[in-house]
């Protein structure tokens, strides 16, 4: 680098983005320095004489992107990370924050939390699989609470005190391949899956600051419930973000993720659990419903309550007028209520 950079170096910067271009103003010097350029992907660099995947595996432990694992200094559970890719991770068992370097994990903040990872995350951290004809390593996983969009926006950006009540959840899995970089798999609470990638080329916006040619779908808030594994940023439980999704074609979405400090764009494309399960060796998804499944029957206690209500409602008319029609209504209604769901119970 053209300047000396130490571990305690701090600086105030502002990043600007326009489509695939970026502008950074660094206020560390007087006058401020301006950096201008364009975003590129790893494949666009067209690097030559690079190591093959086999060569990387042969030198595992010495090259960026090689897999490491050891026991958590706090609870003793196994933790996994990739060298040179991240310097921060969260123990999936106790939630302690760890700093990694020189093939060792150092405890930053101890946490006595115990999470049953198998129940929280469908895709276990540390799993390796082949997706889109590339080998990927599951670095980390984050479970989010879905929040009301208006309450989240007012809480984050207008300083209003709001109760943020979860209305759903989703999980994001961070995958890594040394040649392709990062990829996200997203699992929603209704069982849908999608592949997501952070966008280097941001969409051009119209006068309403929305992507041109895209229909707005919905907005929602997100709060980090649990994070486990390794990440390329410092993630904490309780982190908040405001999201807006836009339709792109028939099978994809653009998502704007807004925090108090930055904006990021990602593009998601639908996939299936079957494809994910096949790629990472997961068990086949159990069917939720079958053709032989029926609705739950009505228990006898509920039948008695409903019959009692029917009698009380019709009893005044029966006593005052001696109306035989009221008696017929009570009789027929009692028979219908008592036989409700009996056929299904008999079949079972």
C-alpha cells in the first residue's frame, strides 16, 4: 500500500456509489483525499498463473481460504473458519465472540448461551457441498426476526420508541468458495429457499429513489436473533436493518438493506430445498401434508358447550310460546353438533 497502515489506524470516510462506480472521501488527511474507481468481480480480474483447487488443498493451512477448526476457548465446542477470509467468528454452541489469527481462536467476549444448532439451522456450519458446479464451505449462519416495517423505520431513523414484535423469521447461510467468493443461501419460515449475492453493480434509481423498471414488493424490518460461525463483518445479536424487496423478472428479487451506517444491494433467485439437500447431503424434506390428512376432529367437551349454547338461545321461545319449531331447531341442531366430525373419527 502507498502508506503505512498500523492496527490502531482510524479514519473517517464516506463512500458513494453509482451503478458499478464508487467514490470514497477519506478525511484522515487535510485536505481530504478522494478515491474513484469501479467495482469488479474476482473473475473479471482475469488473473493468470493462479493455483488450482487441488494445489490449494495441498497447501491447506498456509493459504487464504483454507479451512481451520479447533475447540472454543470458552465451552470446548468445535469452531470452524477460513484463513485470511475472516478474523471474527461466533461460537455456534455458546455464542462467545472469538478473534482468529495464526490458526488460533482467541476469546474476545465469553457468553454462557447454549443453542441447539440442529434445531436453529437446517444447514450445519462447517458443512461442505457442491452447488452450481462449485465447492462451497458453510462459514456462518444468521437467524433473523422479521419485524413490522413502519415500527422498525421509526425506531431506527426517527428516534421513536417502538416495541419491535417479531412476526416471522428467516435464516441466512454464508457460503465461501476460494475462486467464486461469497454466496448466501436464504431459508424462509414458510420453507422457501433462495440463492443471494451481494451486488457490485448497483441498480440505477428513478426520481423516487427506487430501481428503474422494478416493481416494489414489500418492506420489512430484520433483527439478528442468533449468529454462529465466521463472518467478514462484526455481527451482533440485536443488530437491526430495514429491507425493501423489488421484483426482477419472474424468479428473482432485488433487496435494499439499509442500516444506520450503510446501504447494500443483493439479488436473490429462487431455488428448492431438494437442490440444497442434494448439494450438502441433507435429509430429504418430510412432506407437510398428504392426501389422506384430515382436519382435527371436534372433541366431546366442545360439542357439549355448543349444544348448551344452542339450548340457552332457543329456550325462551320454547317456554313462552310452546313453539314446536323451536323444539325442532334444538333437536336438529343437537344432532348436527354431536355428529360433527364423528365420521372422520370412526375412519381413524
